[in-house]
């Protein structure tokens, strides 16, 4: 049986997951008390320790930053603070 959109390596296993738009979703989950689950991303630190970040926090790290270090608003060039907007003119 062949499922549409599912990667199938040569060794006969099903693969890691679907290909396409769904592949952008988190693939690691942390089990919480009460049967809940939370999407997480594991990051290896310089010292070899592994840190679990909530998926939303990991996405926030990828957003472009303003000169002051705050996340930029939308597709803009600044965070929206008056000082940062004034610095664009100089």
C-alpha cells in the first residue's frame, strides 16, 4: 500500500513523516501531567547539554531583530519605538 505524500526510503520503513506543507510543524512533543502534550524543540548547547524550548519561543528566536535587540514589527525595519524610528533617518 502506498500513501500519497509520505516519504518511503529504500529500506522499506515508512520514513520520518509527510512531505510538503505539514513538514514545517514541530516533530518533538513533551508529555505533561494530565495527558497533555506540548510542542518543543531540542537545542544542543555548547557544553553538550540539551535544552528543550517551547516551539513558540524557538520561532521567536528566528524573527529579525531591530537595532535595539527587540523583534521587528511585521515586515518592518524597526520595533516601532520612537528612538529606533528616528535612527532610520540618520
